[in-house]
């Protein structure tokens, strides 16, 4: 299995080589890994332990090689490499004010690889293994699931080399976060191919409802993953926000943001829809238009 995505800016198809790729294959593609190692790797204590380790001053030694290995443009960051106080300080780095312009329409909440489904029912045809994905199970709220049963669903996957702060995709008023406890499966395509529903309905996650005047209610759900030390909110609930305002950030590790939008009021850009139908992700940046 190769992880491929389309770089939207250049149109090129790129092969992704994630950090720890061999270990991910062992966990999710190898019977021994699934039985003996995965039950430990998905547990909170391991991710919490590693997250704390990445917050210690001596973890700064890892930054320079990580930047070089993954080709991160550190010039976009507010701080230089020498100014970071820990690896996590670097990992959830802030960017310079003009590094991510906020475009028109409905925008991406973060940098990452995106899949988009006009109808939630399309998900099961894409991820055919394992039990069927249901909003009721994902949200833990039958009434909210019923309200969004005909919504479009967007998945933004953040790899370890991506910018790990996430922002609001439209103007509105956000609710408080509803938190759902869970495990820490990887959100890598290696894991999703094995069992999409297990990852999204058993991982730690939380969601808020962004109430908008023009686009109805938008559900924004950050999802934790293996080695994500924490999900940190930085917004004030029940206070009006502007599109592009910061919502929060993830500590070390890959992670995901799930969006539910009213398909009658937001039309997801067709290139993202078509790429998804062709079973390939689209790389987008925070603030980039993804719907109208």
C-alpha cells in the first residue's frame, strides 16, 4: 500500500512516507501487530507519556532533524528553531500573520490531506472493511445525528509534519466543546483502510457546533490519535468569531478534524469530491477555499 495525495496547488500526485511507517504497517497490516502490540499502542497512557516527553526541554534536540527529514518550511513560523523551548512548542508552532491568507467562501480549518463525501452514506462504499460508520456512534448524540443524517462530511487528516493549529472555517458563534473519551488509534490511511469506523468511533474526540447566519449549523470535531498528547481549545465559547480565527491545536502526533455541513448551503469544491471518488486525498492549507 502506498499513501498518495494530490497537491492542490501544483496538481502533482505525491507519495507520502509517514514517520514510523514500518511500525504503522506492523500495527495495522500484520496479524501479530494487531493482536499483540495494537492493544497497547492505542491506550491513553502511552500517548500521554510520549506527549509529556515531547514537552521537556531536551526534546528540542529532535527539531532540526525532523524539519530536515520532512521538508518543513520553518520560515513560515513565528519562531526560529533555536527559539523553541520543547519539541511540542515547535510542533504546535504559530505561523507568521500572512503565511495563511483567509480566502472567500467556506475554508479549510487547517493544513492537511482532505477527503470529502457529499453524502454520509458514501463513506461505507469508500471504507468497506469493518462495521458501518454511523453518526450516532461518532457523535454520541442521537438527536444531533438525526439532524445531520443528510449532511456532507469532510475529513482533514493532519500528518506529523503539518501545521497543527486549527481554525474556524466560517463566521459564526461556536458552542462549548462536547468531549468523548476514547482510545488513540492512528489516523494514518494504514489504520483507516483496516477499520475506518473503529478509528473514528472509538478514538478520543470532541466537537462544537458553529452556528452561522448563512450556512446553518456546522459541526467541527477534532479527533485525537496515537501519540497525540492532547487537544487544546483556544477559543471562547458562545462568543462571535470570524472565519480564520484560531480554534485550538493538537500536541505531538497525527490527528484529524471532521466537519459536517449542510449540503444544501455549502457545495464542496468539485476537485476534492472527484479526488475522493478516485480514492485519493487532496492536500489543502488552512484558509484555502474548499466550498461555496
